[in-house]
């Protein structure tokens, strides 16, 4: 039995750096062009595993030269990679542009991740069913997402990014639903509740009103909000100078489930996750920026 099963995407990240993001129709000179490991599923699995959690990654890579780069940190993080399949065709690819202020834009080409459907998930039914926590994102087919939730007997944590039309019944099993402000508004729209983006607390309350057991909304440098049956709690974050925010939200997600698996409350887990996410933003790249137990995390100063 694994503590955490991650059913999700595995990508190779192609990263370039620019002074600022280009306007539509504009060409800019950049630098970089590095290939590294990414994908929301893999990122979150690596983040949790490097913090000492027992993690199994369930996903797929392609039969191309990108696969080795995509698996680099998964293989060294301590995560169980035996449930990762190689399929014919390309590995998932993310094209990332990072500006000098650390903010990024990302385009994802699914590649092999498109094969992580309901049929594929069924081949790992026992691992999914017996996991203490199932962690999901929005970068695999909706039927794969839905099937994984249907199989799960443990806690289901969902970071629906990107926001895709998964099953409503399955989505409402999220405990917590982990989203940013923009994603929170899109989830409400997915639930058939038109909602103009408002202040974060109002968004969290609106999501809870739709039946979610708990919600964690990340707010970047402003921290996060945890919402559950006890009310709303503000989660502060360390004040840092961001170098590259790529994958810092995934670091937050991985740290959150690692702490939950260790028995922490949701608020305790979110407080820890905020520090891990801040740490990741101070280093370039996604998985390469994630801390291990040997690293010192930035502190929150009130």
C-alpha cells in the first residue's frame, strides 16, 4: 500500500528566458533552450517524495529522446516509478517562457499523457484503490481522472490545473480542491455557477457552497486561504525574491499531500506548503528547484 498515488502527467520542459513576455505578433530574442523534467503530475510526485513521502507515480512517457529528461528527477527522488509506461509516440512537452520578474507562460502538448485514460488507470486499479491519498491534476484525459477517483478508497486531493471538464461527482470528492484564483472561478463555471472573479475569500466560500469538503486557494506572494467546515483561514507565505515561479504551485501541492500523509491538519499542511512553494520560486526550473529534507526553508515573518 502506498501513502500517495499520483495519477498524472509527465513532461519534458523546454524553457526559454526573456526580458519580458512578447505581445501578440511580436518576436523577441531570448536565451536558454534547456530541456528538463516537468509535468504537473511528475512535479507534484517529486516534490512529495523529496520531502520523505511514500509516493507512487502512475503515468506515461513516449518512445522518444525526451523521455529520459522527463524521468530524470522522478528516478532520483525516491518515488516508485514502476507504474510508468512507455507508449509509442512523443513524450508530453511543455514550452515555458520565463520573464525577468520570474513570471512564466506555459503551453503544454500532451503527447504520451493522452494515453493515461480510464483503461490505463484500470491496469493500476489496486495501487489507486489502496493509496492513502490519491493526487490528481488536469493534464490527463477526463475519463482517466474520473476512473481514478471512482477507484480510490482513500482521500482524494485535486489540483484541477488546467481546469478541464471532468465528472462533477468525481470532482466534488476533492478534499481539498487546490486551485488559484483564476482556476477557482473556472471551476465554478464548470459547475454551472457563473461567477465573476472576486476577492479570494468570496471565491473560496462559493466553492464550499457547491459541496466541496475543503478548498485551498493559492495566492502567490499573498499566501493562500484554507476553507472548510470550520471557516476560512489565511495562510501567510515567506517574502522572497522570485527567480522563476515555474512549478512552484506544484511544489506547494506536493508538500501539502506529503504533510497530510504524515498526519498533519489541512492548515498545518498548507502552512508548510507555502514555505516549500516559496523555496522553489527562488531557484530556476521546476523539479530542480524543489527542496529535500536537508534544505532550510524560508521562514514566515509576521
